[in-house]
């Protein structure tokens, strides 16, 4: 089963540990494609978009997502 999670720009920046402006720059200069989904004129990123950005930024996304999941579990306790 495919996991469909959606993220806003701020969420993506936190996961990738970079500034939102860096992500916007990559999108504006077309170094990575724009997310296909927009809601209320806001970019909505998918997991695939996260992988594209992480490749461009040379970030190990698997480790970042693992840490995010650990934080979520700690918060749910």
C-alpha cells in the first residue's frame, strides 16, 4: 500500500533541515519541478516531491523521515 502524505513548505523545510527560501529558490529556478498539487494557492508537496528535493540538496531523506517518525511516536505517548 502506498503511503500518501502531504506537506506544506514549512513542513518540508523542517524535514529537510533547510530554510524555506532555499526550497523556493530551487522551484523558482526550475532545478526541481513544482509540486503538482496546490490548495488555496499553497504548494502541497508529496513524498515524491520530498525525494526530488532531497536528491538536489544531497540530503539522506530516509534518515530525516525516520527521525520525524520517532518524534511523532514520542509525541503520541
